[in-house]
């Protein structure tokens, strides 16, 4: 089979990911896909009888009046604000210490990587992190979204079920493109195990190589390759776990409600338009009558036998459409993926319960993403010859508002000046309302060495 072969689960979930991608991009992307708003049968027949631009005019007006609500974008923005307050605990061995500030192929820090991965998993339910090294031997992580990981397989490796094949779709600039062109070609990065050794190939759609096959290996502290890597250094972040199986998309229910609201709104706003602009009619006029001009300043001469009136749209279904749109909004809110108030009266306990449900979904995503990043960092550490057990990347989700007691803060400041507490502890409490979770000896180390690094004299 060709390199473009897609995993059956990928094919099954692709329509959901495309829906989410449009929801994140916004109204223009949703309206550009005409399959999101089916054309009414009467409108299709009327346009078929038209000529030139008239063939699409009715449907263009229909979609222009429709309104797509950006509930998904707003929900991601609200959740991102909550996640931004989470402070990861990071400890890295010296061999990969620079990854804390420069962890990705585009130069983002570990904390920024964490934020971006959480957003991706919230929106798509899936994010792949591939560990690699640059030309200077420095490790980094390359991010691939759900639609880029098109195929994968797992086999028994030493008694464990591990990944043995992953195919990642990429776009590369055309080799003959000029400096201002944005034209690209599709290429496929194939990760597999060749006789138990990690192998990387970059292939075109026809299977030919874009660049020579590479077999990366572990290096020692001197940067020398000492042994091949017996696994694929890639981790799939999921919404509930970090296995290769596809997890549910946390915000999918909200996206479906937004799409349904968009479809209903097309009829709703078209009905409002027709109600505001009744259609005049005339009958019994002489053949030479000219009534092309209409409006409040125009007078019609109907002759002795002419009559006129208006065909007014009664709008009996307007209220039903408006209620249906509200129902979709409530369905989006009840999905538990967006932090916002609902209309009407709501008790404090009900609101607290609803927000806790929302945080529970966000809670699982934060934990799984942190665990995935920690695993990827361990791959990087092992690749560079360091001890992967020394790697720590943890996040303890806490979405409650930061509460700082001014008296405690003042006492901490006095303790810092007296040399009993470190500035690190003071700053942690000031920014998070929490005290550090370490013993007295570690606190004493921070007091004597504010940088937090053991200088060898402790």
C-alpha cells in the first residue's frame, strides 16, 4: 500500500477534526464550506431557472444573513486563561537543561509548549510530540496536529505493546518556488523500526525519497553515537490518556451545537428580512403601465381597473427558530467546555457544580499533556546519554482564583529580609497564593543560593 494510506480510525475521525478546524478558524471558514448549510429545495429550483450571477445570488444572500457563533473560539480562549495560571514543576538533567527555554522546533519554551499542546488537545483531542535533534545535536520537540498523524501501528516490543510505525504528513516549499511563493508539496515522514532500530524516512507521495534514510542513535556526553534507539521517540497527547488510540474531542459537542445554530440562523434571519421587506403586487393594469419605480416617494397610476397590495411574510416560525437557536446555545453551555454564565436564574451551588464539571474536563487534559511532555523529555534525556529518571515535568491543576493574604505576604517578606525564607518562596506565594512543597533543607539551599543551584559547597 502507498505511504499515503490512512489508518481506519483516522478516516473515521477526520470529519470531526475538519469541523473543529473550521470552528477555530471562524465564520469565514464555516461559510466557505457550502456543505455546512444545505441549500433549500425551492431556492435551488429558483436559482436553476436564473441566468449568470442570479444562479447563486439567492444562496449567497442566504448564507450572508446566517450567523455562526464563535463559541468554540471563545471557549478555548477562556480555558487558555485558566491554564495560563498553572505553573509547571520542571527539573531537567544538564544534558537537556536548555530545553526549558528552547524546547520546540520554532524556539518556544517548555511552558509555552505545554500551553499550545493543551489548546490543541482541547480543540482536537490529540497532539503528537516527536523528539528529534538539530544539526548541532541539540534536542527539541516537533509538534504534529491530529490531522498530520495519518497512520500508525503498534506491535509487541519486548513484551510490551509499543508503536512500530507512525506516518506524519508535512508540507514543504516547492524546490523551484521563488522567494515570495507559498506553494508547497506534500511529503511524509515515516518513523518505523528496522531490525529493532529507529529509522526515519521522508518520502514523496509516490514513495520516492526526499532525503536519505536516517537511523538516529543515543549519544554519550561527548556527543558520540553509542547505540541505536530501539523505540519510536514520539508521544501522542490525548484528552483522557496518552495511548495511540484516538480520544474524544472535548469541545466537539460545542462545535456541533454552533454548526446547528448557524443552520437555524439562516432561516431565522431570512425570515426577519422577508418580514421587513414585503413584496408588492399589482393586477388589472393596462399593457402600457410602467411601475418599475417603487418606494415611499413614488406614486402609481393603476388606471380604472388596477389593484395592488403586499405579499407579507407572516413569520409564524420566527419564534420557533429563535427558541431553537437558544436551545443550541444552552446545549453548548451544558457541554461543560466553556466557562461562562448562562442566562436566567442560577443558584450559587448550581453554578459551582457546573464549573467543577468544566474544570474536570480541563483537569484531565492538563494532566495528560503534562505526562506526555514529561515522557518526551525522558526520551530526549536518554537520547543525549542522561538519566531519564532525573526528568520532572508536573502540573497540579488548580483553577481556583489566586487568593493572597496580605498579612502572610508581609510576614514572608520580613522572613526573607531576616534570611529565614527565600525570595523564591515569597514570589511563588505572591503569584500563585501557594507555599512551595519542599522540606526545610531545600528551602535553606534556596536561601543561601538564590539561584536554586547547588554550588557544590552545600
